[in-house]
């Protein structure tokens, strides 16, 4: 697997592909790749001639007391997964390759970033928007692939691409789950055996919410109340948020009409996990 760390090398490779008339897909990741990432890479390989996977634990999207230092990393395993999935290049920069010591230019977004994860993780989306903008400028892909698990991130990136006229098509891909329903996440690795069992409550709560909406419940408060009750029944779970928002503006809704995002963030022990369902209404 071809792994490069410098911006110059990625640009040279992409330039060569472009010279040959090849299309390029980008799968931005923070590494420690799992089946969820693999599904993004496989889709990108099916839809593009060449695929770049970026593998970078982006320091600017972590808060001061978050898990930047302990975030899991394993570039050898990532390389094997990328190879198996058919990717062509891994961009694995060091923090100093992405952020000069006097770096001072940020991509910040209002509105969409203020609720949900943005509320509990101030500055998180500024870091995400900035690094994703940089990746788009470095790789200049035709298409970029993001998981629906990070639903707010996906909405934010779509809006950023529209607002700043990035010439890239954003492809959202379905959540990939473990056999018992837990959404795949690099952070699942933090869970001990007892917490891992408890974590299934997230997907159960999301399934409950989806079922209620499918059965015709249109009052957001009723759906959220039932989901909260289920989550509160799990002793190892501590709710960060349980919310129903408009799927594109990310603003809370009282009535379920049109596409809504029903999203949750829950601590299982010290590990913060997220899950969601989009309901078309
Ligand atoms: O979803 C992620 O893994 C990250 O937020 C991303 C998009 C790779 C930016 O660092």
C-alpha cells in the first residue's frame, strides 16, 4: 500500500492521475479503520478510478479535555484494510504537515454547528471544517465519502461545500452496525466487556424512535421521552443529548413533518458514543 505523509507527494500523485484522465475519490478518516470505514472505501472504489484515504487524527477537532492523546492509532492495520478494500493511496500526514506552527486560518460555521455535538464539543466543527477544507484543497477529489453515523458532520460538510463552492460531490453512506446493532466506531474499542453490553442501548433507543415514527407518532416530545426512558433504564448510560432536528438546518422540531434527524449522544462509562436515524416524514 502506498502511504505518503507530505502534501507535495499527494498532489504529485493526483496530478499524474488527472493527466491520465482518471477520476479521484477521497475517504477522510482519523484512522483505526473498521467495517464502517471499509464500506466507504469500497463504495469510493466502485465509483472512482482512484481512491485516496486520508488517515489523520486531527488535533484541532478535539477539546482540551478530550481523547486526542488516547485516540487509537494503528497505521499497519489501516494499511491492510485499505489494501483489501482496493484503495490506491493513504495520505498519513503528521500534525506538522497539516498545521504550521503559526497556523491561523480557520473555517468556521454558525447555525448548523451550534446544537447537538457542537453544543457539547465547542470548537469541534471548526476543527472538522478546517481540516476537511484542507483535505479538499490538497486532494481535489471528484467525490468525498462520509458516514451517516456522524449525521451532523455530514450536514455541516454538505453546507460548507455549498457555501464555499468546493467542486466536490459529497456522498453520505449508511451506518454500519455490529451484529447486536451497536454502530461501528473507533471509540468502541474503549469499552470494557460490561460497557460493550450496555452500549447496545443506543441502537435500541434509536430503533424505538424509528418504530414510533413509522407507526405514525408525529409529536417529537413523545418519541424523545420514550427514547430517554429506555436510555435511563441502562445504569451505565449517561445521556448527553436526545434530540429531534430538521435534517438540513439541524434546528429542533416539535412536529415530525419532512425529513428529521433523531440523534443521540450517550456516555457509556467514560466513552461518548453517538447514533441516529433519519426519518423522511
Ligand atoms: O469523521 C471523522 O473521522 C473526522 O471528523 C474527519 C471527517 C476525518 C475529519 O477529521
